[in-house]
C-alpha cells in the first residue's frame, strides 16, 4: 500500500504499479464493514467497481483511471487546491494456504491505512481518534487478482432495510475517490457498484456522522451477512431449504482451512463418479449407497459456489469446472444406472438413459436460447411476463413454479431416492416424465411470452442464436445459395419441418435403410434456409433446440432400432461428446467471448453434417455385425478429442472473464 498527498502524487504512484496489476483507491476517512471492501475491491468480472469512498480498477481500465487522475490534478492546479488525493497500490497474490478468515481486512488491505503527514488510520470500521484530520486525503489498496466479490448482494434482510451502495444515514463528506469513479462512468468505463444491503460504506463529514456510521457498523453482524450472501438469492426449493442451511457452514469450514472452490468442485465430481460406480454394481446396497453419495455430491456442488462467494475466490477455471462437471456427473450417473440394471437382472435401459440425457439437454438449450434472444431486447413487454410478475407477489407460487421446472436439486433428490428404493427402469421412467412435463411447461411459457411481447431483437442476440445453432458447411452452402429476407416465422418453421422430416423418416424406415440419409440431406437444406437471415424473429430462439432435438433424436432412434450389441452405449458416448460441445458454446457466449472457433465447428461437421454422417453409417454398415457400433465409437472419440482439446486450451489459457451464474436459473 502506498500513500499520496495530492493528485500528482497518485499519478506518480499509478505509474510505478505494473500495468498488468489491479489497483484500488480507498479514502482514509472510510468507515464501513470489512466485507464492504471485499465486495468493492476484489471482483475480477468488472473493469471497475466502487462503493462510497473506495474504487477498484482492473488493468483494462487503468488507462482511463490515469486520465481521470490527471484531469483531477489539472483541476486542482487550476483551482489552487493542494488537497490530498487517492493512493494506488498493486494487488498482492495470496498463497493457496492463506485464508481471508485469517485476515483482519480484505485481501491486501491492511487493518490500518496511513493518512496524511504520517497520521495513523484507525482500523477499518472504527472511528478515528478525536481531532483527527477530516480533510480530503485518500488512501489506496488492492486485492488478490483471482478473488471476486459476490455481485448480487441480495441478502436475507428485507428490501426495506436495504440501502443503495455507499449511503449512510448522513450525507457524508466529499470524496475524490467517488469523483474518480464518476469520471470513469463518464468516460464509458462501466463501474460495478455492488448492492450492500445492511452493510455500511461511508465517508463521514464530521465526528457526529462518523460516530453514527460506526454505530451502524457495530449494529450489523458482518460474518452473518457474509454467510447469507454466500447463498444464491434465487434457488430451488430443495436447495434452499434442505441444503443451503448447512452447506454454507461447510463452505466457511473449507475457507478457514484454505480449501479452494475448485478443490471442492473436484471432490463433488469424484463423489458422483463413486456413486455411479456403486449404481453399476446392480445390488441393492450399491443402489442405496449410490443414492446417498449422489446427495453428498450435490451438497458439495452447492458448497463450491458458496465457498467462492464467501471467500471471494472466483476464477475463470472455476466457472468452467462448475458448469461442465454438473453435466459430467449426471451423465456418468445415468450410465452407472444402465450398467447396474444390466447386471442386476439383465434389463437393458440404455435407451431410457439416452432419452433422459437427450431430453434434459434439449430442455437446457430452450432455456439458453430464450435467455440469449431476450438478453438485451428492447420493448420487452408481455402480458405473460406481467402475469408472472404478479404471481411473484404470492410467495407459495414462486416455490411451486421453481419446483415444476425440476431444477438440479429437485432432480437429483428424486433420482437419489428412486435409485435407493426402486429399480433403474422406474427411476428413468419417472425422470423422463418429470423432465417432459418441465420441458412442456417452460417451453410453452416462453412461446407465449415471445408471441405476446413487442420486442426488437438486437444484432448481438441474433449472433448468439446463430452461434448456438452450430451450423456446419452443408447448411452454410445452402444459406449462401438461397438467401432470404427477414421473416417472422420462416426460420423456426424451416427448422421444425426439417427436424420432423428426419425424425419421422428415420423412425419409419428403421435401421439399414437409405431413407434416413435422404431425410438427413433434406434436413440440412432446411437448416440452411433457417439460418439464411439473422435470427431476429419472435420465435427464432426455437431454432437451436429444434436442431438439437433432430440430431440427438436421430442418433437415439438408429441406435435403438439397430439391435446391434453395444450400439446404445456407443450412441450415449457420442451424444455426450456433442452435448459437451454445445454446453461449452453456451458458457463461452455467456462469458462474452463468443462461440468456439468456426474452424472447429466446420471440422466436426456441424449438427447437419453429423446427422448425415450417422444416417449414412447406419445404411452402409447395417449388414456388418459391429460395424455401426464401431463407427459410433470412433466418431464419439474423434469429437471428444477435438472439442475437449480446444475447450481446455481456451478455458485454461485464454484469460476469459470469470462468469458465475447468480440468477438461480435451473441447471
């Protein structure tokens, strides 16, 4: 930490800090909770963040900050004011064994901060000694670049107790740190201002207001708020009432022992894999153990996110691991159940396992595509949305609607109980019915909203939908050869006709016929027509899920009809590899980094190219005993190798922003 007495001094200190490091500025008169500064100074997801009297700036916004400080220095010289100014300090890196619980202040922020002329700054959250200077001096500090603040700030306290960020009961003194934050806003640098709830951030103007601020600090249990803020403000019923009440304390226990969210995420994956192995034994003790371990895995899955919020240890790698491991755990468990059913009584439920995976993935694509289409839509009004808003005022309807969509907590609890007390076949039947009802409910609601709202889709939304479509070279050729003008419903209609044609043709003709190949070619043509123009229609968000249903459905139907030994497990592996690619695309788009390289999308054929390839393999190899199984296995291995290699390279080394889901959307 460094101290400067004027704006020129801050400029010099900023120049001394390496350009790749984050800097933070803190007014020496700041009074507030330690967790307030954690939230303000330690979030890597935003170029700048601020509360009253404190500002944190990432490397990409350092140039704008330097300009703002230079302008402040010029203003000070013009006005003849030589008042003290903020201080810049580089972030320091924490070792893996260090814990915020062992810090008396936020990471890299000492418990005492020097003021002007060597005056000692009292501990954060306490009042300075009587007669201390209340002038315009500021001090600065920064924190671990791998940490991030809890962005939502939606604590359990009622809204009536919530104050906007950086406010107190008294107006407070003028702070040049706040001026710099306003200057960054004016220059187009988005400054994130976390909602503080009952936490305090103040720059008192006099001793009386300082005492009031200190009383407000003392009245709030910082640790209690921190524990509450570790839990998502929106989550499913099972997670909220059966997991989070104790998992937050597990998260705190992990934080105090230096464990990282990534380590907890990995432990959750290993626990789920052990559960899948227990289910694969096909014995009743194995099924009971599998159910218990699946719940334990989910507890750890909740704990890793709560640990990240509690200790502010967000990271790009952590966001990727948390998102992808959920799918890996669920798919591995399905496979374990299928293996267990075969061992227990020779029951072949691979088709049910594959159907559950297909249905769940398509349902997620509906959610992702709809959200991306309406992420920044203008004129976003709908009677259906208004009705949903009115229902939100009736508390019990909120929980019912969250349970109907069968989010991950309810889904895994249901699977665990059914595994322990019934058979894998019954488990899959109930899962398929539940997921089908949830898919119908969410899709119908989204269609009604889209038809009744008057909204204009942006270019960004159209581009995101095009990337989610996963179009390959065949459909691209058609799109270039047959361009179309904007049309309200042509895109979803073309996609629906293509999907219906290839699914119906494959189901009717069966395994070994060339009819599915012709239907797949027709599907590729109609897919090209669907994406020939920007996807800005009211229902164009349906195009990606229709493509997913067509591709996955064809593979499922051919493998189920083939009656070839090992075809269904091979198809399971192929769809898992393709689904990983599609989820990876979603997570990249959410992070604002765009889809995987177009070269990769073309190399793996796009959805229509893979559909044609699988139908052709079924027609060519139907007379060979294991030919179709070998073809599916080889295709699955090649796709998995290509998409995993590129995905790991991207998430580990690209420097993509850390993005964590705080919305409570079903997973």
